[in-house]
C-alpha cells in the first residue's frame, strides 16, 4: 500500500522541479526552489515511513525531512513577499 504514496510524492517532486526550473523567474535560490524542497520533504517523509522504527537511516531521513520543510517555508515566504 505504500507504493502509491511513493509514486505520488515522486510525481509531485518532479512537477515542483519543473515549475521551479521553467515557470518561475530567477530570484533568490530559496525563493525559486522553495516548492521543490517541499516535494523533497514529502518524498523523504514517505520513504522514512517505509523503514523499520529502529533504523538509523530513518532518523536521518526524518531530520532531513524537517530541514527541507523549513527551507520550503522560508522559500515560499520569500516568494510571496
């Protein structure tokens, strides 16, 4: 049941990268790629949920998910202001 979620998150990541590269004006790095970091956070979060609870990789993936979410929030804030 987890594969559809992984496929949807990967598709969302590809769409956000396409939007960041071809549909936005070149501003600052965070303003341009904020949406792409949201796709990365979603993909990493779903991948982390597939791993065993005691896995070391899962801890690193969860930390990277929160970092990507924070970068995404900053980027989206910069984009709107």
